[in-house]
C-alpha cells in the first residue's frame, strides 16, 4: 500500500484528501505544517507528498526546496495542491522539483489520475 504525506493547514482539505485517498486504498498521513511534515519524513518513508503552498511560517516553496536538497528525501515525488495557481507559482514549483500542480478547488478525477500516475513511476 502506498503511503502519501499530505501537508495542508486546512482541516477541511485534509479530511477530503484523506477520505478520497483512503477510498482508493492509499495510506494517508496528515501534517498541518511543513515543520510537522519534516518530523513525519524523519520517522517513516512515504511514496508521495501532496504539498500546499501557503503556510504562516515556512511556505511550501521553501519546504520543497529544502527536501529536494536533502538526499534522504530528494527522490520522493511531490505534487503541489494549492489555490495559489498563478502561472509563476506553477513554474516555480516545477523548477524546485515538483512533478505536478493540482489547483484548488480540486477536480477529483484529475486529482486521482495525477496521484496514480505519480505512484506508477
């Protein structure tokens, strides 16, 4: 079973992501902040990271740059899931190493397709 780390400070978004992904047979770990996500990564392996961009302290861009520079986590695929879907943000996260960008509000069929494609690779 693939393990997915979802990093989002919205409990509503987390509940949705968890319900949809659990229904598809994935194990989901929720982290409300990038700092908590780092703790999760240090404790257990994950197969995919879903990352929001907007947080009060460390933003998603900085978190993405940080994990892609760390050999322990650099090969974990990251898909950004964010309402901050301006073209500049999409380009920036891809430059930082994200494999995809899913805009909020989430289109569920597109979301599942992107998750499944990421976990096949």
